[in-house]
């Protein structure tokens, strides 16, 4: 199939593109190569996608000719966006509205006139829940983001739903829960912790480390994308949690990393940061019922794989 992956140079988009290519699809990747984190890493991600069936377009979804970009595309995976919960305050907010809301709306509009389209998958986020009303959190629970980033991801998700209900667009929104693994963004916890451990530097923890996350391994996230894109029992407008089932605290992660590293870590407990939720935890009954998908990589194994990757490149 001919598949568009937006944000193809990023963490999730590059891994998703590789998997699609390995399964024989043609992938058109698009990315603006924003400098939120090192552009060199995005270039390296792209260099790792070695396939004659990969076409890359460097450009902005807010400006490109989308009719041209989408010609003949059968599936869209919309991974492009401005991520990061803690940096979405202040002046940078306009980046979040532009990349997460406006670009999504523009892509949805273009998709409505694409007669080849079979599926539009949107990368949503656990951050739309905020401090949820219960754990594990279900898709029907009230979204109440605590970061401006979460507000923009929720707005994007609502737009996706509107294009399903008003124009019959075959959309699915996947709410990813803290994705980790080889290639994880350099602003995210595990990559920062591993880099500091390798270089004997201090790991800064925001708060007392008791905050809990449902960390999800990258291959599982990629698998969930394929499951909903090719699944036959996924109604238009569906929304699913994609969570790894690892409800652990940041302190638990540090203990695990100490074992993997084989030496004590230098840890500095700092102020908590606005925008961080205390806990995430996703119920995945719905995606399992619709597609059979279930997370497969336990945290200890996934963290070890990310550590081994980090030793080579961080
Ligand atoms: P990433 O920053 O590595 O990748 C996103 C890519 O989108 C970047 O390379 C960026 O240059 C590109 N981009 C941004 N605006 C663009 C535009 N207007 N046009 C074209 N390209 C543009 O982030 P990631 O961690 O791979 O996340 C991918 C998606 O998943 C994002 O939408 C993010 O909000 C969502 N998400 C990620 C996580 C996670 O833990 N990584 C969790 C929940 C949701
Ligand atoms: C992550 C992504 O960064 C968001 O883009 C995404 O939308 C979100 O997951 C999600 O699930 O929706 P976050 O959970 O903050 O956000 O992921 P990490 O950056 O890996 O942080 C995990 C925990 O470690 C947080 O509690 C954070 O406060 C803590 N942390 C992070 C530190 O203590 N120190 C650091 O240097 C980095």
C-alpha cells in the first residue's frame, strides 16, 4: 500500500516507517525537521531508513501542497507534532497550537477529498487525561489536561473525531502512554537518565520520584498502529489507549537502571515541574477487543534495550 507517515524523522515516525517498509509497503515520509531536539538525531533516524520504497519530503504540513503529497495515499499515520509536556508554557505555546492543532486540521481537510484513503491514524497522548479520575483510565473517562501540550493534543483529537462524524473520514486516535526504547527523544526521561549514567553525570529528578507512568515500548506502539490501520473491526472515529501495562514510579525506574548499569547513579531530586501529571495508567481492553493488540515488552527488557542503544550513541 502507499502510506503517508507524518513526522517520519521523529522517534515514533521513523520506527513506524521502518516497520511498514519491512512489510513491503511504500512509505512517503514528511517532516519539518524542527529543532525542539537535535536535528542531527532526526537526520540519523532518516539515514537508518534504508529502502528504495521510502520517499522523503522535508517540509511543513502547514505550508506544503497537501493534495500533491497525498496523491494515491491509502493510509495516513499522523505522527507529526510538537511534543513535550513541560515546555509547552509561555511563548512556545504558539508552536504547540501550530504543529498540533493547525497542521492536523489542514491535513484532515486535505484527507476529506482523497478518494484512495482507507485509514487516518492520529497520534494522541495520555496527557489529554491530566490527573485522571481513576486508574487504569478508560477512554470514556473525562479528559482534563494539566499541560498546554495536552490541551493541543486533545484539540487535535477532537478535530479528528469531527472529521469522522461529519465527513465519514476513517479515523482512529491512539492515546500513547510515555513511549520509550532505542531512539527515544533526548528530552525524555529514560534517554536523559541513560546518558547521565553512561557519562557519570547527575540525573535530575523532577519532584520526589514517586510519580507513576505507564511506560510503553516503541515496538508495541508501532504494533498498535499497524493493528488499527489494518484491522477490520475498527469503526471510524475510534479512540484507543496504547499503554504498556508498566505502572511503575520514576524511583522504580532508577532502581532498574542501577542494576542494568551495574554501578550506583548520581541522583538529584529537584522541584516538580508544572505540566507533569502525578500518574498515568491506561486500560487497554478496548484496543485488545477491537484488534487483539496487547503490549508485549516488559519494562526491564525494554529499558535494557534502550540502555544498550544508548551506550553506542548518547
Ligand atoms: P518527535 O518530536 O520525535 O517527532 C515528531 C516529528 O514531527 C518531529 O521530527 C518534527 O520535526 C515533526 N513535525 C512537527 N511539526 C511538523 C509539521 N508542521 N510538519 C511536518 N513535520 C512536523 O516526537 P515523537 O516522540 O516521535 O512523537 C510522535 C507523536 O506522538 C507526536 O504527535 C506526539 O505528540 C505523540 N506522542 C508521543 C509520545 C511519546 O512518549 N513519545 C506520547 C504520546 C503522544
Ligand atoms: C511523555 C512525552 O514526552 C509526551 O510527548 C507525551 O505526550 C507523554 O509522554 C504522554 O504519555 O502522553 P512524560 O510522561 O513526561 O511525557 O515522559 P518523560 O519525559 O519520559 O518523563 C517521565 C517522568 O520522568 C515524568 O514524571 C518526569 O517528570 C520525569 N522526568 C523526566 C524527570 O524526573 N527528569 C527528567 O530529566 C525527565
